[in-house]
C-alpha cells in the first residue's frame, strides 16, 4: 500500500464504519473534489470540458454500473451498450412527452425504466452463468438496438431515425441541453450527478444488499444455503447496474453527442471488460482507468497501451 492506517485508532462504531475511515483517504477525496469544482473550471477550455471531462464522467458512471454487476455480483454482462441505449431512448420519450419535466426526473425515470429492462434480461442468470450469461446479455444488446432502430415510435417517427433532445432548462436561464447550454453548466451538472451516484453505489455495497451480491459472486450455492435468495440478489444487481447504465446513456445522448445515431460498444467499455481482473470491485482504480482512456483518446495505440500498463502495475502493486 502507499500508506498505512497504523496509529489511527477507532473508539466508536460510527468512526469504524465510516465511508472513508482512513484520514489520508478523506483528505485526498476532499482535495480531489475541490480541485474538480474549483481548479478545472478555471483552467480548462471548452475542448477539455466537453470532449474529455464530460466523456470521462459519463463513462465512469457506466463503468460503475458494470462494476456493480460484474465486479460485486459476479454476473458477466456484455449488454451495457444496449442498456445505455435504453436509457437514452427512454429519456428522449420522457422529455418530449412531458416538456415541463425537470432533467433530474427525466434521468431518474429513464434509469428506472432501464432497471426494469435489465431485470428482464437478467432472468437467464438464474440458470446460467459465466460465458453463457455473457452471450445471453450480448443478445439483449443486439435485440435492444434492433428494436430502437426498427420501431419508429421510439424516435417520434423521425424520418432520419435520429433522436435529438429538446432544450431543457436546469434552473433559471441555465440550459442543460440544446444550443443555449454551456459546457461549464453540463460539466458541473454531470460532475455532481456522478459524485452523488458514486456515493450511493458505495453505500449500497456496504449494506446487506452488497454483501449478498458478493456472497453470490464468491459461491452461489453456499450463499443460498445460508439463506440468501439468488433470485433477489441477481435480479437486484441487474436492476441497479442497468439503472446506472441507463442514466449514463441518457447523459451520453443529451449532453455529449446531442443525439443517438446508432450505438456501438465504446472502446472504453470493451477495455474495461478486457482489464476487469484489475478494476472490478475497486472503484478508485476503475474511475482512474476511465480517465486514462478518455485522456489518451488522441494518443496512438502503443502510447495508450504503455500508459495503461504502467498504471495497472502501479495500482496492482499498491493495492
């Protein structure tokens, strides 16, 4: 480890069960949040705010959802792209059907719809696992994308088949989507949303739901013997994971691209699956890994690979 917790004694249950019980962790997280809210908006230009940081936040949110399902619940999934598309089209239908609905409620409801869809496609996990479950979720990915491309109702019968989010106000005269939206407003909104959802995911993992996921991941038969329901554990993991991926997809379509023109797996999601043995079940490393992928998008494949290998070796030895 980089540092130890020697000498940091806990005298109460509250301090022992704190979200960040080590002082160095608390100081680092607070400094990082302050840096993201104060320093970056002052020095970053529009390119960095939109093309790097906004993409980084959205992919971090999708990676958090994938980490819940595969890293903590042990359920292999290749349907992340389909669930992101489901969130995008759900948010589009909600925003166009209810123009006065606030963007926060649009994202929340889109996440809930995607959670229901994820639970439906997670039913095969009750009978199969491993490679066979990965293939089943990959089928969900192809089916969802085929559905959204073939049924014109999802695009409001657009002749081009492309969805474009309507202008939505965040509050006052500040727009979060549309031509009047600024990169700084989108940056602050996405950053706040990612922090809130990351804290929520962290607390879920620390509770009885997260412990049931990890028990299923380690040995599902033993977990069932001690009273954990595989039905509730696996489907709840698919629901929460799909909720996060749905919100990430809605942010991708509404804030980053301004539409949804057919979706292929992002390189970052495939890379996360490739390097899963380093990151899954470890939130700081996963988020750092997403930042490396977004920050080195303009680099050559060799330079990006060298940076990834160096960070993997560093975190692998440190943790």
